[in-house]
C-alpha cells in the first residue's frame, strides 16, 4: 500500500561505503523503500571500491538488492591511492557523478550521508545547487570519531578540513538528520545561527521487523545446544573486540555450555584477535561473514547479543544498528550504557550493562535470560518494535522532507 505525499521529492541518496560495510543494505534501503511508499522517487549514488573478486561480488549484490527494492542505483569509484589524498580527490570530483544523476533522474533533493558525500555536494557550482534542496544526514560525528579511534591528530590539517566540510554542510542544508539528542545539540552549536532547531531532526535507525518475525517463526521449537552469545557488525577500535573476547572467556568460565558467535565481514581482524589469546580453532567459538538478508536468521539463533562501545565524545552521537536488530530478533543485549537508547532499554529489562561486576551480569543472565528464555524473547522483540520500528524511522524522515520548500519535480526518467 502507498501513502502519497502532498510534496513528493525526487531524492538522490549519496553514501560512501567500503565493501566491508553494509549500512546501505541493512539500514538505509528499507528506509528509502518506505519513503517510496509516500510517493517519493528515491535513487542511490554510492561511492565505493572493488579491488578483489569478493568485493566485486558485494557490489553486484548491492545492485540486485536495490533493483529488488525498485530503487535505481549507481556506483562511483573511490580512489584509495595515494593514501589520504585519493579519497578526498574522489569526493571532490564526485560532483560530476552527482551532476549526471541530477540530470538523468530529474533529482530535486540531495541527501548526502556523512562528510565525503557532503564534500561532493559542496563541490557543485552555486548555480547548480540553487535549484536543489539538501538534506544532510550527519551520521554521527565522523571527524571526531577519526580522532578518537583512527589516530587522526586533533590539530591536523585533515581534521580541520573535515570539520570545515561539516560546518559548511550544516549551514547550507535545508534539513539535518542526526541520531541522538546529544548529536543535535552539537550540530546546532557548530552551525550557529545558520541552522535553526526546527530544521535539525533526530531520526532513529529503523529496522524492518518482517524478516525478523519470519526468522523467529522458522526457529520456533528448534532450540540450540547451549547458551549462545552473539555479536553482529563491524570491527574496529570503538567496538572493543579484545574486551568482547575477554568477556566471553569470563562467561565461559562460569557457563560451560556457552557458545560465542562472531558475525562480521572483518574475519581477518577476528582471526588475529583470537590467535593472540590462543583461541584459534576453539570449538565453542564460531566466526563467519553473513550476507545482510541472512542476518535475521542468524541472530534468532542467539540468546544474548553483545554491543560494546568505547565511551567517548563521538559515541554520544551514535545509535547502534545492532541493538535494534538484536531486539527485533528477540535477543536481549549486554552492552555499554549511555550509547543510544540504552537507559530506556535497561528500564524495560532487555538491556544490561557489561561494565559491572561479573557476578551481577551472571545473575541477570541466569534469572532474566536463561530461566525465562521465551518470555525474554517476547519482551525483547516488543521493545525492538517500540524503539526501532521501521515505520517510526520512515515517519521521522518524512517529517524532515515535508518541511522542505516545494520543488519542481524533474521530467527525466528513472532508468
């Protein structure tokens, strides 16, 4: 069923993703497809690269998934050499790809996600931007995240350039999207008077409940051997892989039937971390890469999900997608408090801080999770629907789009 909007847009969603990250597939495609139900015509321009056959296969899968969703898709290559300079050149010259997409698809609204796509938009000539509306998805605080976790010096030229891109886009955008109230406060402070509060919108990371509900129905009655601790997502300094492994070891020492599943594209980083602890080949640990469509089926096989983050300034601006996916799968969460909606989830009994003493964590696992497994699955899924439902996310995006000035829809086709 469609819900035609009174002010439909022709949107170009511009994103920057390596082949190892699947945010487009896992998060944004369902939201963009939801916007299409409101009459918007949505298109995707993705900056990425494919240096190997496996990475090329990821690109082909993205093309197929977008086609299945009825969303026209193009990929623009990222130059990775020379190091540091190549990505900036790719973004700066990416204005040409945006220009072509605008002309071919009759685009009236640009939606750049994060800083490199923002740079590509800023490189358009003023006369070209004049006829377009811009919705900037700030996507956290990526420049600060690179300082805290990527080794970028806070007084470096690169950091100053990234912050300047952020500031210019915050000031020029017709609407800004952020994930948390803290991120909204930072955006308004950094933009100054150029960005008013009514144009800065907090949007949730929506999760489509349908595939998770189907996976739960398929799982019903099968059960698993032992208690399954799971992690799904990216690997990096902010995700605290060494601490995850240490926590799993501590739990294993108290729960002999514990199994640990690490679902991530970063298999080499995981292998090195396990080798460093003498866990290579450990039978109770499973590591594998999972295609986005298979994530729901894999998560429903878990009993508890891990969502650790390094507490920091930039992390106040993120809302982990994995928490919503865990809950939709009926899986309660053991993670870092203060990141996203964890306070509300803890009050509802489906989240527990991993930072406390092990005895308290074990009591919660035993009494609330293990002994009341099916009851907890129902409670977790219900919390997922309340806080991370796809319809609520689409509605927030829709609110931002409805607040834009009217646009003359182009006449080009959607091929």
